[in-house]
C-alpha cells in the first residue's frame, strides 16, 4: 500500500548516531488496518533511532486519545493512551524470524516499516476492559437504554434455568 510508505524508515541514509522522527497518527492510520480495535484516534508518536554499525535501537514514545467501544454498552468512547516501547533491529547475514522485540533483517535491506509496531503499541496500551467511566472526558455514563436491555436479558436467563436431576440434588447435601 502506498499509504504505508510514510512509515518507512530509510535507515541506509542515516549516519551512525541518534535520529528523531515524528508521526501524527489520525483516523486514516487506523482505517489501514482491517477490523481495527480502534475506530478513530489522535496520537503523537516520537521515534528515536540510535543507529550503530549493525544494530539499531528504536524507541517509540506516544501520547494521545483513541476512540473505541465501551465493553458494557457498546457506545463509542475516547480513551487516553500513552507509553514508551522499544525494539531492536539487527542486521545479519542470515535473517531469522523476529520475536516481537528483536527484528532480524538482511544486509541488503534499505528500510524498515514501523506501521505495525506503532499500531501494536497503541492497541496494547488500551486497557483490557474499557467502559464509559474510563472515558477521557470522565463525565459520560453508559447508555441507559443498553443497560436496561442487558438487565432485562439477565432476568430472562434466570427464568430459563433448567431443573436439575433430583439424584444430583442429593449430592449437594454431602459435606466433608
């Protein structure tokens, strides 16, 4: 994709030492990923590269707000994200499979695309459980219509409990 080119780091053009890059992550970034966890966002990413002879340290620092779904009512909510993550790029004659923290590339490679790393770092900084209470504004509450629907469906489930076999009921009375 041509839109991923802006996340290419042409490291062969860089001299040894430190180099800084900045990325402005917006809605178009998240639309590049199919079935993205994040619907929209506004995140600033700062990348510091420390280039050595056959090794590069990439340090990503990011901060911003992303829009995702509330786990309870499914409304869109804005969640603050921030973090600092690092990866290592090693240039080797025989590239190996990367393990997520160390990436091995061949000596003839000229660039490295950081799109997937930025996306992963942003997504893993989102809490596992997000609710309207976690909203960046701090004011929004869950959708009352959805909460009412959920409580009604819970009541229906308890009414549908299947009766147990009386033989098993006797076992419940056994105590140690």
